[in-house]
C-alpha cells in the first residue's frame, strides 16, 4: 500500500493536484508512480499496471523510446534553450515546423508553437480574431463549440470546452456558444445513427443563423470527443459540419490534441473522418508526451491573410518552439514515419483492439462499446440492451474503474463510460491481458449489484 510513506505525506502536505478535490485527496491515498516501461507503469511498491490511458492520451509509443530520450539529451547538451521572439529561432524549431507540415494535410504549411493544448486553443482565438480583423470583418468574433468538449483549462480554453463543472468556477468568455454533441447512446433515441448525425450537425447551422453569420468566427471540435467520454460521431456528422462551415463562411478548427499522431489510425482525426479544417490544434503525442509541446497548424487560407498585412501579431510564449521539445517532436515523428507505426497499427492492433473490446458488449453491465483506432469507451448500463444506468450518480462506472486499477489496468471513467486509449505499440497478447483485467473489473461490479 502507498499508505504512510513519506512521499504520500509530502504529496498531501504540499501538492495541489490538477482536477482534484483538495479536501478528499488529503483524506485518501494517492498513487505515486516511479517507473514505466513499454506499456506498463509501476508504483513505488513495484505494483505493475497496464497503462490503458497512454499517460494522459499522450504516450502513443509507450514508455521505452530511447531515440526520443537521446534526442532530448543531445539537444540539452548543444542548445538547451533559445527563444523565437527576436527575429531568431533555433535549428530544431525550424526542422520541427517542417516535420509537422510534411505529415499534415496539403492545406497546412505553417505552424505556431505553444507548450500545451490549452495555450494552442487560446492561440486559435487570437489567430482567428486577427484574421477577421485583417479581412475587414471585425464583427466575426463568436466561437461555437460543443457540450462535453474539452479544449483545455485556461480561461479561454475552458470557455471553449463544454464542461459545466468548469464553467461554474469562473466567468467564461462572452463570445463562446455551445451546441450538442453527437452522443448517439444517450441522445439518439429511436433515430438511426446516420439520421442522428445529420440532426446534431444541423444544430450548428441553426446556431449560426440565430447568432448571425456576420458575428460567427469559427466552429471548434474534436474529431472524436475524448475527455467527454469518447464520443465517436456517426459517419454523416463531419461531412455535414464541414458543408455548413463552408456554406456560412466560418472557419473550422479541428482540435487534434487527442486524435492526432495516430490515435484514430491516421496522422490526424480529420483525415479519418474526411474533412478539411482551416486550423488544427495539436499537443500531447506530438512528443510522445516526453516534453511539453503544443501548437496550431495554420492553413494557407488563414496564413496568407495573416502574412499579407504588416503589423505585429502580439502573441507568443517564452517556450514557443522550445528546442528540447522540438527535438523530442522530431524524434517522435521520425519513429512514427520510419517504423510505419500508424499504418501497421491501423492494419493489425487497432482492429484487433476494437474487435476484442466488442466481445464485452454481451457482458450484462455493458450497454455499448464504441471507439475507433486506439481509443474506446464502454458504457456501463443496467443490462446490455437497455440504456438504463447501473446505479445513480454513475457509481457503476466509478466502481469498474476502481476495480480495473486494483487489478492492474489504468482506465478512466467519464460518467458511466469507461475510457481506454492504450499505446499503439502493444501486441495482441497485451490487448488480451487488458481485456482480461477489464473483465475482472466488470465481473466484480456486476456481482456487487447482484447481476
Ligand atoms: N484539447 C483536447 C482535445 C484535450 O484533450 C486536451 C487535454 O486533455 C487539451 C486540448 C488541453 O491540452 P493541455 O492539457 O496540454 O493544455
């Protein structure tokens, strides 16, 4: 047990964790991890867990990538830091910009670097407002986003996001509006998926029309909503969203912070769903999570306007394009490319993972299994045909998560959804082990509820 160790005491005494109930965590043990290898994490007592969350959706290549470590340490030895503010930058920063452009869809030839996904989404707002100012359309200010979206934690990114719990704790931006998420399991009713996808996308058109096209700047969304519970939209959804954005002259921003770098089976989720965004947010897996790096890929449509007129874009971070982070990013992209990690995973381990997880659909407390590529969720429900909660307050989902962790599998619960997004470098035996540990957690929970 972690109990009474000095690290635990220090943690409780000094560290305010993100997204944590400060009162509760002082009363409970915190897991403290000290080591990781391949797809496994280990706590101080040596207990091993399969990391079914790839860190925080970021270690897509797992924890044993010496080429990334080496790139970081070589960079620290040659040039540990220099800035990009003074009409200057570093060699690796430029090379990383080029590496990103090379793997991105054709419309993207520019990148703005940040340290995180949150800052990248703040940057999106600044870039888009500047774009419309330069175009002589300064009234186009409103961003439309979705309920359940997660775009980060700064005031701006949290406003874009659709978590009411976050909105309650601060005053959000006045120019952000939200529409529904394409969650067929909870909202679909009797509609088939295709019809439901169109209906939810139409909410965007209605919202733009209500606000006035001349006031709306952009729509931002995750190709698959991640932290909101892995909401995979019906196939009809994205083409309709894309059509509405073009028809009404508003920019489309794909937040690729979770989907990017292979998670959906392509470099970017927008490619998997077949739409062409004007801006793409990235972070997390761009460095395999080994260094903090984020940014915005900017399409020619936007970049051409931003660079046509003079005048400074008054925005940037000390660590924008940090050389150690860029070195990690170049090494990560090299591995993904040279080892054909995404193509190989898309051909084998991703379909295997999805198929094996779907065998759990017949489990008496699983209502739905959804997912794509290397990201999935199981909806915990009273029985496998009815959309009935197993227990009030999503206690069923919370219990499955706790049992999974106790039995050596790190997963996350979002309401009653059990979310898993393992590294894409795992093999079939490791997927089998993940499923076996998850099944134990489901069985324990079912038994607890007398099922
Ligand atoms: N966008 C999405 C889709 C995310 O999932 C996250 C983080 O989970 C963010 C943005 C925020 O990124 P960061 O935590 O690096 O600020």
